[in-house]
């Protein structure tokens, strides 16, 4: 099934397009967001965490962008090609119909040494007139772009980035400026034109023939389809699972194996609010959950590369694991706030992320559970990774009593019940791996003893008899939807209490199929997409398949709105998208929910 998005005369509010109007193109290193009106408003070059070449997403009036927009009134029909990340958009006007096919190209040998953004324009009926506008971003108002005349053509420079606009002969350029290029193109039946952008950073810029750029759209399409066709998923919701897998493949950073949480920064959790964060980095939690989803669909190469990268980067910067790292494995620089308007006046705009040094006890459960999944899928861990896992298990046994910032990265450190459950899971996996001979058994008795102490703590301090639920933390009677993520604790220790918690979460935090993260979140943010899919997975793991299937169907109807591409949150009042995009947690949670409903492995061992 091919998902289709349609709209007539897409509009902007004060220069901002709705987040649900954006589709993504990429090649496993960079990712661009294309609005329904034909404008690319976000593209970081050469990598997802590089400064933005196009930043109109956060600077709507004067930010960099690359627009290919029909004149006059028009209707848009957009789709991804079947099992591919090549994007096709048809523009229908009174005078004709044209198709724009877009890709950040790869070659048969993998990604290009340079960035190659290709936009093929084909005339289907009559005539369609397009305006072309290329505006170079200023890298958060830090640098002034300038144009260089070369024998090969005009090159735009901003700091160390070089960018060259390449067009077929039928494109008319009206203005060449240091920062802005404008032109026009008219399609006719059976016409075929090309508008492309080549870019590199601190290295020579290769300039292939325009025909080769056009050809590589098809090469890229074949590569995406070949990857999707080799996935091993055969369960329910297969179309949605494959689409989510293709989105996660966008976020899998091919040069290192890291997995970005999302491809954008500072898109608000609530319009006009201050919770606007930079997600263009690799979180240990998100990476581990993505590896889980990759293993479930048979994406072995990405799973192995991501797990190896995680283990290596933790060893390098250890002994304690940090919350997140740059995509190249280095530590994230301190957060700073450029003076930009932000998306729909939501400030501050953030570059970097200060949660990198938080204490989050959940990372121990993430890493140990991922090791178990990797081994259960038929693979082997090396001695260095085994030693790291022992170290992490011992850290967990030492530190589980500490306060932390929890999975939701709260500024106030508390005794979050989810964190304690994650520690219980970490030590459970450590014991299992030791019993199976994968980890040294020296500390097995201690891990077992601390695991029992954690369980006693949870049942004593984490359960509220009056609420009939496990609570958010020990200083509140509020609820936390992330409890659904640790359903394995309920399977092993107290199934009825866990199911009762799920019912309470749905009653208090649910808005139809949508779910808020925790009690009080509705005051400042939208509902969190992944939470509903976690509930589906948890209910399925507990054997509540009918309830889980009904919730899954309702949620699919909401999240399929924009070609299956999901942000972090949704406003339940009007269904508008909120937060960074594409959001890896949303897509991996959908995959795991579908797998659980299909009877796939969901870590339901008898502990």
C-alpha cells in the first residue's frame, strides 16, 4: 500500500509551515525536510548534527531554504515510492500537472563523498510554471555567505561549506547573489528537467554531469527498495513497519553506526513554549531501543554497527555511560542559544544538549537488555563488550539507590520508579548472561541479591494502593506512561499491579488513543507518540491482545496522517504535530508494538 498525502494551496503561518506538512529525504548522513509547498526548509550539511545550510524552519522570514513552487493556485499529491525513501510530489494547477521526484543521492557503492540533493521535474500534462529560489543560511547568524566565480560555475560559501546549484538548460536563472539565487522553470507534457544542489565541507567539491545526478535518483531508489525487500518482518501492519524502518534507516548515521534521536533541533513540545531541544545526537536509550526494533525486522548490519558503536563510545568516555554523544562519538559541546525567532516564536533555539551529563539509571537496563537481544538473535559478543557489560552491571548494583533525572530527563533528581525497574531489568539480564556463560559469573550472586532488594523497594515505595498503580516517583501520586516500557518487570514480579497501572495510565493520561508522558504534562506539551505504542506492546506482552489491537488501530489512524512520518508529540486538541522530526522513538515504538501484536519475541522470559 502506498500512503498518499493531499492538500490544496498549502499555507504558512507567519512563514512557518505546519510540521505535519514536511516529508524527509536523506542518505544516512544528512536529512532534508521538504514542505508541501515545495520548499526545503531544513538541511544540515554534511551531517545531521552540522550547522544548517537551510534553516527557515527556525528563522521563517529570512532563513535559508531551497524552494521549487508552482505559481498560482495548485493542489498537491505526495507519496513515497513503494518501499523507498525517494519522494514524489505532483502539483496540479489550472494549466497542467507536473511531478517532482526528490532524493539525497547515493551511489551503487554507498553514500557519495559529497552531498547531492536532486530534484527532477517532469511535465505530465499542459504547462506548470515554477518559481525557484535558493537562499543560503547563515549558520545561526554567525557567518555571511558569499559567492565565488569559478571556471566550473558559481559556488556559494558559508564558513567551510561550499554549495553549487546545478540546473538543466531549460531552467532560467534571473538573479545570482551572494546569498540568494532566483529563477524559473516551465514544464510541458513529457518534459524532464533537473534542479540539484551539490555541497561539501572543508574539502574539494566534485561536480558530476547533470545527467549523472538524474540517474542516481534511480540508483538511490533501487538501494532503498533492495534494503527494504531484505527485511525479515512478516507480521501485522507490515506497510507501516517498513515505512518506520525506512525512517530509522534515515537516522542511522552510516559513517559511524550511531543512531540520531531525530534530525532537527528546537521544534517545540508546545507552541510558544520553552521546551525546545536539540535531538541531533545519539542517546544511549534511543539507540538501544532502535537496535531492538532493527533486530525484530532483521536489519542485522545496522543492529551490529549501532551496538558496536555504543559499546565503543562508552568505553572511550567511561567508565560511566553518558546520556548521549555526538554522532561521531565525541562528547557534545555545551548548549548555546542563537538569537533566532524559533519555530512559531518558540524560544530558545538550542544548539547542543546539556542533558549529556545527567544521571539516568535507565541506561543500565538499556545496555544489558540490548546485549541479551543481540545474543538471542543468534550473535556473539566480544570479550571487551562482555567486560563493559560486567562493569555496567556492577555500577547498577552500586548506584540503583541514587536519585536520578529519569527517562524524561527532569531537572529535579528524584527516585523515579521507572528507573528502579530498569535497574531491576539490568541485573536480571546480567544474571541470565552470566548463567549462559556470556558474562563472568564472579558477581552473579551479588547481582541476584541487589535485584531482590530493588524489587522490595519498588513494591514498598513505588506502589500506591490508593491509585492502584505504580507511581511516577516517591514524592507524588502522579503516573508515568513509561511504565509500559518495562512490562517485563510486571511479567516477572507482579502482573496484576502492572495491568492495573496500565489501566490508570489510559484513564488519566489518555486522550483517545493519544497519551501524555506523565501527570501534569498536559499543561505544557502535547501527547507523546511513543507512549501509546509502548502501551500496545505492554498490553500484548501481558496477553491483553484484544485491547492492544484496538488501541493500535486507533493510533495508526492518527500517525499515518503524513505518509507515516512521525514527530515526537501530537496536540490532542487539533491533531497538529509537535516536537522534533522525524522522531526515532515514535517509529521504533510502532515497530515493536506491531511485532508484539504479531506474536514476535517480546522479552517475555520467565524470570
